[in-house]
C-alpha cells in the first residue's frame, strides 16, 4: 500500500507513532489503542492487526509446545520469525503504511470499513 502523511490522533500523537505503538506490547497495546482511538482508521487497522497477529502467534506457540519433537523445532523457529515480523510491522506503521499481513490484515481491513 502507499505511504501517507501522518496526522494527529485523539491522544495528540502523530498517527505513525501511535501505529507503531499498537505493536509494541502485542495484544495489550493493540487492545489499548483499539479502545482509545474510535475514529482513526489507520490506528484501528494496526490495533486490530496487532491483536490478531499476537493471538495467532500465541496459539501457534502453545500448539507447537505440546507437539513432541517437530513442534519443538517449530517453536524454536517461531521466536526469530515473530521478532522479525514484529519489527517489520512497527517499521511499516511508522512509515504510515497500512501494510496488510495475509489473512489477519484482510480481517483488520474489513473491520475498519
């Protein structure tokens, strides 16, 4: 998606900073900004995507931890992939992009319309 110019939000911050902060604590910060920002579609998109992504990674880690051997390998690889994804999403939000992840990004986009 294309970049856009950052605007102020209900909290008085630039929306690119608030978008980045939606991801900073995963589910917790996503829910916080979802509750605070009622009108800003950019923030709502990133907050919803943060919540859904964090929940999916949490469930994947639980399931992988239960499965012997193969699941443990997946769990070992899930950590670095999660960190890379976290950094990418924060960077894209900071650049004022509504970067959509497959599946969860589509859900988030439908929720803000």
